[in-house]
C-alpha cells in the first residue's frame, strides 16, 4: 500500500476520534452512533461486575463491553480509537491476504475499497462536518498585548480590543486553511467523482426512462387509434357488405318476380290466344286485346296468378268470357274512382293557390313596363331583378304586387316567345309617342287675344315638326355621347346645334329630347335602387 492510502487512514482515525467528539459536543446533528453509547453503558455494567445485558437494547457479544471498559476508566473516546485502528489493521490484512492470490494492483484496490468506505452517506457526512466545522481554539497565547500591563481602564480596553481582532483574524485564516484543505480533498476524492458520475447517470437514466415512457404512451395511443380506426373500418365494411347483400337479395327477388310475371303473362297470352280474345270481329278483338294488355300490365304477380287460376278452373268458353269482361269492368271502375279522387285533390289544391296564380297574370301595360325596366336596369346592376320588380310595382296601375321570381319567370317567357321582339318595338314606339305628346303639351303656344301685347316669341310649333319618331340605335347613342363630351355646356345655345350636326338624321330637337329621356331614366333608376336598399335595411 502507498503512503497516500495510509494518510487517508490516519485522517479517518483522527476524524473518528476528534472530529466526532467535537460534533457530538457542539452540533445538533450528532455524529456518534447510538450504538457506541450502548457499548459504553454495557462496559459500565461489566466494570461494576454485572451483566452487560442489564442495559436495555444491548444485544451484542459481551466481548465488546469488556473491550470498551477503558471508556469508563481511562477516556470516553477509547472505543472509537480502538475501532479506527482495527479498521486500518483490517485494511492492511486485506491487502496482504489478497496479495497472495491476486496481483499487487488488484490487492491494492481491495484494501482501498475497505479503507475509503465508498458509502455516499458516510462520505457526505464527513465533508459536511469539516465544511461546517468551527474551531474552538482561541489563540489567546499569541496575544501581542498584555492586558495586565495597562495603566488605566481605557488602555486595557484598547488592548483587549486589539487582542480580539488579532484572534479573529488568526481564526479566520485557520478556517480558510482548513476549508482549502477540505476543498482539495473533495476535488481529488475519487469517490466524489464516482458519486457525481453515478448521479449523472441516474438522472440520465431517469430522463431516458421518462422519454421511453412517453414514447410507449404515444405508441400505445397510436395503436389504440389504429385499432379503433380498423374497427370502424371493419364495421363500415360489414355494414356495406350487409347493405350490398341486401340490395343483391332485393335485386334477385325483383328479378325473380319479373321472371314470374313474364311467365304468367306468357301463359295468359297463350290461353287467351286460344280463345281469340273472345272476339267475333277484328274491332272487338282489338278492344279486348287492349283491355287484356291493361290487365297484365297493372296486375301484380299474386293478382295475375289468382286471375290465371280462376280462369283455368272455368270450363265453358262463355263463363270464361264473362269472367274476363267482369274483371275488365272492375278494373275500369277502380281506375275511374282513383282518377276522380286525384281530380278532387287537384281541384282543392288549385283553389288554395288561386290568389297566387292570379298574381302571375300580366296585362299588356305591365308587360310594356317590364320591357322598359329591363332596358333601364341592364345586366350587372346590383339586385337587378329586385330593382326591376320594385320599379314595375311602382309604375303599374293594376295593383298586383310581384316579386323578383315573377319578374324573372315573365322575362324568360318573353325571351322564349316569338312575339317578344314585336312587343319591344311597340314599347319603344309607345315610349317615344308619350314623350312627343308630353313635349307637345309643354310647348304648345298659349291663346293670345287681340288686345294682348306680345311679350315673348314661341318657337315650339316649329320645333315639333323636326321630331324623328324612329327609335335610337346604338350607333346614334354612341355619337350623341361623344358629341356631348366634345361640346361642353359653356357653348350655350349653339351647343345642341353642333351636337345635332354630328348625328345624321337627327335634329336639334331630337338630341334634346333624347337627353331629357336619358336623364329621366337615370333618375328613375336611382330612385328605384334607393327604395330597394331602404327596404333591405
């Protein structure tokens, strides 16, 4: 064994003896084990000539009590010294014994394991004690000032103050030296490095175990999710298969029924062809054939089977003919009753919707208003059909209120009708005619008496002659818009003369009338839109 190992053993002995004694005296957490107290009590009984087992909880060999009798007679820490020395001796014996069977390196490690005692609690307790150790040395023998030599009380107090400061400084230096020694030992202690590595590995293993647990939990959740999805898929597939099988069964049943119906029809046709459909002439034969087709098409499979069985049981041809005619009459009566019931139901439904249907009756004036509104509000107008319906309702004199659906239906009807073009042309002519009449009423010269004094010149009758009754086309409308942009209002009276020269076949009066007509249209359109938005709010 090396000298360093022996030094560690010496430190261990001194720690057990002196450090443990100081801890036991001055610290709350006692360093001395309770068993050592029991050993000492047992030794006291042996010294008095009694059995050590008179001490409660003494359950050790009496030899220990006998060996520790010097605790009573000589020094209370004798047992600790004895135990520490025996511990070092045991380490040396371990080294020598293992040296006979192992190499020197392995024997050394066996002795080190015994001496260093790698228990983490013991090591931590050892370093905690020396970190918190407070020396009881006073260093009074190193005082530089002798208090008794002071001439008065103030000087003695000063000397005492200086001595205390020097003692505190020396104690501080001693504590720093001891802590530096402990720090060096702590940093060089291989047990501490091993404990830290074990703690690191423990935390790492806990972290890995936690991650593994989370991963296993995620895998378990994914597995359960897959199982649930697979179960749901299988249930869905099973339902689809059941539904498919049910549909196939229904299809087979329908095919079977159809096949049986065809079979029954074939049998009945064969039987009736034998009797030539109970007809004596061709016209009667055709009538009976029609009724026979009606029966085989309307009757179900059970009815056809019943009809064939009853028909086959009859023997004479007359009875079979009567049976056939009777079935025809019954079927026709049933159909007539069903037809009457449907007719009455339709009549009651029509009676409830008379008021609604009456709203869809469009008069000639309302159609003309609709055509005008469609031109007034072209495609792209917001809420176009609602605006058109509102405008038509405002202008109509029929008193019928229509919504946008009625307007759309009538517009589609006019678009598909051949008379729509003629109605549009007639609406244009009527609009211009009304416009001319209104202008004629506004510009007609007033009646002037002979005695009146002329104050103003009226040229309206001359301008009425220049009106062109033909409707404006797109080309004329574009020329008018371009001319109005070219010649501004600042030109005054000459403006409309210049505009009329840009449009062939249109006079000054035509241009003014067209302009006023467009202004009225824009105003009407704006009013209708405002009314629609107000109603929505």
